[in-house]
C-alpha cells in the first residue's frame, strides 16, 4: 500500500483492521463511526419467553452474533437458557450469515435455514419463501436498528413480527477522530475509505451535519477510493451520492483488504 492513508470506520474490529493495513504497508487512519450500546431489558426477555411458551412462534431470525450472544447472556443471568433452547428446538431457526450461525452452534442450536452470500435481508427472505407465514408469529433479533425492510416484507406475508432488541447503534463517545477524518477528506489527505456497515455511513453523514460540513462530504469521499464490505453498505453509500470504487466478495474483512490492496496497486 506504499504508505497510502487508509481511513477505517469500523469500531469493534477497527484496531485489528488498522494493524492489518499497517502490515500491508498502509497508513491507517482509524475513525470509529459506530458504537454498540446495550439495549436489553432482562424483564422484557423473561416476558418474551413466557409469551413464546404460551403462543408458539413459527420462525426465529438471528441477524448478528453480537445480538445472539447478548440474548443468551441475558437468559444465562435469568436462569432461562434451558427454556430458550427448548423453545428454539420447536421453532424454525433462520440465520442471516456465518457469525450468528457460529454463535448459535456454540449453544447447540439447530440451524434450519441460512441466508446465502452476500447475507442480506433479501437472502433471508428468499430462504423463507417456501414457509407459510400467514397468521404466524416470527421473532427477529434486532441488529442495532430495526430492519424495516425485512419486517415489512414479513408483515406483507401475514406474519406478526416480534422484535428482540439486544443492542442499538450510536456514535462513539469520542467523536474527535471522526471530525479529524472529515477534515482530512476535505484536504484530500485520504487515499481510501473502508466501510464495513451501512450504519457507519449514516452516522458519518449525520455527524458531519452537526458540524455543518455535510454538504461536500459525498464529493470528498468520491475523491478517494471507497471500499465497501458488501451490498448493504454499498446501497447506503449510494443513497448519499457516494460512488463505491470496489466491493468485497464475499463480504468479509479478508476479501475487503485484498480488493483494497489490488486496486491501490493498479492505481499507482
């Protein structure tokens, strides 16, 4: 990467991603654009399981490992994990990707339907096409924000959707790195930007708006190489007028770094 300045918006794995960029010869600029804030009430989880016991659920959709683990940690604390496992054993278990799959399997949960690459809501819905949902109850594990598109589609098929909030997305407490990144983009001092979730894009533009600097942000991003983790992040970027230079396939960090390195080397 020859010392090129690579902006990283990832929070949870941002440090590791920065180290990998540095090992490949790049200069990482780590500006976390997202924080995962716990949003799980134990009383609500206990009530959910009680309702689930009395009113069976047709399908349970797990979207993230973070949310799946948070749910099980809550039932561990409540002494209700055995009940949750019993309920899942009688329910169609649907996963959005490999991470929630691994989290569930670590608890011995059977997986019935798994979304295919690139692991978006469209693939979840495709797996559910043969399943009769009219008049049925479907549980959806929230992934930081309500997946409105998924829930609307489920409701359009006659399902009642019960959302499990486990965490929500917010800005990091320290937003100075993000402010510094926006200034660096304005100076054309960033060579590439790594985007690993749609919510990072929303937070970046919302925060720029609070600074009164959102007007030119899309143009400043377009002056750099924007590398997206996958189609959901790419759609969010496009909605703000940002051109995705390259998208990782499959949507994982390894391919993300590989396509970044490849495109930067071609540009030299």
